[in-house]
């Protein structure tokens, strides 16, 4: 892999400066394309978290950002977008190097998505109701009632390894838009692009100390953030198991929490669907980024009348997906993020076979010439899957599709909803009325009709059920990074008209 540079050290980024960990320790970053160490990153602990939180708090209280005008904050977000586009090659390189996502996707989608989010958020900020005026009501009588939306304070973000840049920016952008300061802890596999983004934010003119990155293990840095008394909010994306712990631990200091957790998203293919769209669309829905996407369409419900035909087409097209070196712009599917994730996925493939599901294609690791030692698993399809099997109920987070047979649509919808998760769902049909009828019944935060993965900067994204709560993206995300203050100014100057006071005071006028 000629594109990888020599091993480089990445300290943490706090207060606008690169800073080594207090302990002086480092950890390795492995390139998933060949299993080699490609970078070393500062290994933070509680003392580094304390330092970053103190910086973020001081910056917040100074008002340099929290009390900055909306117009200037919006302009600086635009300048941040400009920095991202100017440094797109480096960001994409760092992202591919640590996550194994294809350069084709990172360059053509991820970078554009985060720049678009900044652009659109700067736009939402113009019309966001920072101040709302309440009408005068009979009770409490003439008063100027206002509702203000204010920043929360110090927000902490804990992000996963599948889309390091995108998922960091889904938190950074609304937090900064609302005037908060932030401390972010990226996943230990993939901290490089987040560190670079924090540097670019400062280069864009966002004051030092507003956005700080602490790298290190979740059990150390993550927990220290979740339990820190001076952190006001935690935004987390990752596994449901860690999400549950975070919720429990955050209770100690009554932190605001938003969680974006796992998924096992169902996709229902109706007999009238246009298979020219539904077959490649279903494959796109599950195998993009080797299936390491929380909202991937991992359970495909197919009517018994066309089950064998659909399965054959799925297998044929899945096997044609070009796997390879993620840095090659022609590669459509790269490696899994880590050896551990590869083992997890292989273990689920084993479980599927033991449960009696039929392996139709894939299922074994493959060697890619030039990427020896990489963590490659080809598109894997299971047929004859029962919705109660573990491969249909548990998040695998790899390139594994479970194809489930159904007899009638209502049964498919019911089974689609039989899951602890509710992140996304989809339906393939040419009957739009039927599609909306089914969309109403699907218990998920996003429903795609004849499509998949189409997240937009202006639409809310988040889960139903144990997929979490809180919404990212759009103006909805601004709500999650602000708190409401009701300010009441009485317009009543005559004491005898202060009727409520009479509940306590017999004659306020005489007492005065
Ligand atoms: P985790 O949930 O363990 O990791 C997500 C983030 O949480 C990382 O930054 C991690 O740090 C951090 N973290 C880990 N433990 C703690 C803790 N005790 N307190 C606070 N933060 C913590 O996901 P994994 O990387 O282990 O992946 C496991 C599974 O999670 C996947 O197979 C997949 O099913 C699911 N997942 C879901 C994602 C989603 O988008 N919803 C994204 C990624 C994974 P560190 O990296 O240092 O461990």
C-alpha cells in the first residue's frame, strides 16, 4: 500500500494546541487494509479529561463563543466548511487509513456531507427561534413572556469508528452553532480525522478552547467524561451496551444525554417492487462500508412467491461488488475496521449456520492482493432466516444480510417491528399509498421508500426503542444542544390587580 506515509505521532488537541498526554503514553493506530501500525496517538486518562473540561468550561464562561453573535458564529461555521474542503485530501487520507472505509466513499460522500451540514446549519441558525414571544393570556395577566434558547455549557461527545468524521460533526456542528464548548473523545481505532477537524476549526477562526479532543480508551477517557461534574451533556454514538452504561453513569450528575445506538433495520420488499431498483438498492442498503453502519438494512423480508428469484439475483449482484484496497478509487468495498470486528462477524456467520440458516454466498475471509493481513469479509447472504434467530435479532455490524420469507404484508410488518431496535426501516414497492401505509406502522426513526442510507442535513436522525433517543441533524439537533429559559416580565403596575398575590397576602397594598 504505497499511499501510507511513515508512522506519525498525533498528540491531543486542546485549547488550540497539540498536547501530549499527561502520562506521556501513546497507543497504536492500525491500518485495516493490512494490519500494520500507521500512527501513534496520545493515550489520555482522567487527568487529561480534567484538563480539557477545565479549558472548555473556562472558554464557555468567558463568553468568547457562547455570547458571540449568531451571525459571527454562523460565518465561522462557513469558514470551517471552507477549511474542510481545502484540506479534503488529508482528511480523507486519515479517515481511510484508520477506518478502512473506501476513498471512493469518503471523498465523494463523507467530506461533502460534513461540509453540507455546516452550510445548512449556518442557514438554520438564521431562522432558529432563539427568542420566542408568548401571547398575553388572561392568566397570569399582562406580562411580557419570552422563551430563550441558551447553550447548555460544556458538551462531551463520544463517537464510534464507523464514520469518525461524520458522526463527530453531527455533534460538533449543532453544539458549536448554539454556543456550547465541547470535549470530544473519538473511538480508539479512528481518532485521526477528529483531531484534524479540531485543528481546522481553530484555523477557521473558531476560538481556541471551544473544541477540544481527548484521545484514549473508552473505559478511561469515556467514563471520566460521563461522570465529570462539570460536563453538562453527553452525546454518544456506539453500541447499545455502552449506551446503557452511559445512561446509568450520567445519572450521577443528572447530565443531559442523547444516544444513537445500534440497529437491525428491516427492509420489506413487496411483490410489486421494481426489482431493477430493489435488488441493487437492498445490496447498497446492507453492504455499503462492509455493513458497518448502524442503520444498514440487515433484515430483508421477501414474499414467498418471489423468494428464490430475488435470492438468486441478490447473490449474483453481491458477488460482483468489487472488494479491494480502500485507497483505490475503483474499490467499492474495503476491509472491516479491526481484527476484533472481523472475528465478531465471523462468529455471527458461524452462529447463523448453527441456527439453521442457509449460507448463500460469502462467509469466509478473503485475501486481497496488495492488502495481505487486511480484514476482508465478502458480502455474505443468509437465506431461510427466521426472524427470531440471533443473526436476525443482534447487531452484527458487518457485511451480512438475512433474507426472511413472508406470506402476507401484515405479517412482514409485524416481524419487522419484532426487534429491540428501531433506527431505520424501509419498503420497496411501486404502490406509494401502500408504502406510506406501511411507513406509518414501522417503528423506526427513519423510513426509506425505494431507497436507503439517504440521510440529509435537514432531516432528523435518531432511534425509536433501544436504538436510542435524541435527534441529530437539521434544526432538530439545535434543540438537543440548547436549554430553554422562560423569562416573565410583569406589565401590571397596580398592586390590587396582582390577583395571585392574594393567595398569600391579605392586603399587599397596606403591607407595603
Ligand atoms: P463501543 O460502543 O464500545 O464504542 C463507541 C465509543 O464508546 C468509542 O469511542 C469507545 O471508546 C467508547 N467507549 C467504550 N467503552 C466506554 C465506556 N465504558 N464509557 C464511555 N465510552 C466508552 O463500540 P465498539 O467499538 O466496541 O463496537 C462494538 C459494537 O457496537 C459494534 O459491533 C456495533 O454493533 C456497535 N456499534 C454501533 C455503532 C453505531 O453507529 N450505532 C457504531 C460503532 C459500533 P474506545 O474506542 O476507546 O473503546
